[in-house]
């Protein structure tokens, strides 16, 4: 999931502060009070994908 989250930051075109605020509000702030996958879906708008990790490792699917 971390590679997918990093990919999200790389896709953002607006101010970094806005992206950071979204990350903090949707993923970090709930802490353990919400299911981790649900907080990730709120952050990313979808389930995590494997492709960013494969790209990081230089592998093809």
C-alpha cells in the first residue's frame, strides 16, 4: 500500500500542502478507530493496486 500511496502523491498537481492535508485527514487522523482498508479507500478512492510496487521493483506483471 505504501507504493500506491506514494504514486498518489506523484499524481497530484495541486499544492503539496493540500495533498498532505488530505493524506492526514483521511488516512492518518482516524488512527485505529476505523478499519485500515476503509481508511485507505477514503484516502485513495479505491483499493490499493499492486502495479506501483511492481514499478518500484522494476518488475512487469
